[in-house]
């Protein structure tokens, strides 16, 4: 099949649109919106769904859960850091805040 044959083809899902790719699994033609790249191959949504195993789809759900957990862990760690930083600043002597500490030689 040459390029001219592809330009005459129409999308399987959208007959009014020109085809941009042919799915290697089912052999149908699709527009750019109906195909996606998976493992260096351009596939239609139906064939991609058939190729994906249930474990792979679940891994994507776990990835989203992992991102959420990382977000909350980051917020918690930032809170701990600033909490203890505040505690350290509260332990500074009042002479430090008054500016009298800087007048005395520290050596």
C-alpha cells in the first residue's frame, strides 16, 4: 500500500475525516485522534484494549495512588521540617533577639 491509498482512506470511527494511520492489528484506518502509540506501534483503541493485560491496567491505578501518597508524604515532611525549625528558633536566647549578643565578642 502506498501513500496515495492512505490519503483516500477515511477514519473508521469518523467517516468525514481523512485517515492518518492504519492499525497493524485489525487493519482498519483511523484519524489521528483515534490512534495512540504503544510500545513503538500505532494502535487503535480497541486493539490497544485487547493487548493490555489486566495487570498492566492495575499498575496504572497503583501509580496514581503512589503519586497521591508521595504528595501527602511530602506535605508531612515539610510540616515536620518547619515545626522543628520553629522549635529551634524558639530555643534561641532573648539576648539574641535583642541584638545584645552581637555586641559582645563571641571568641
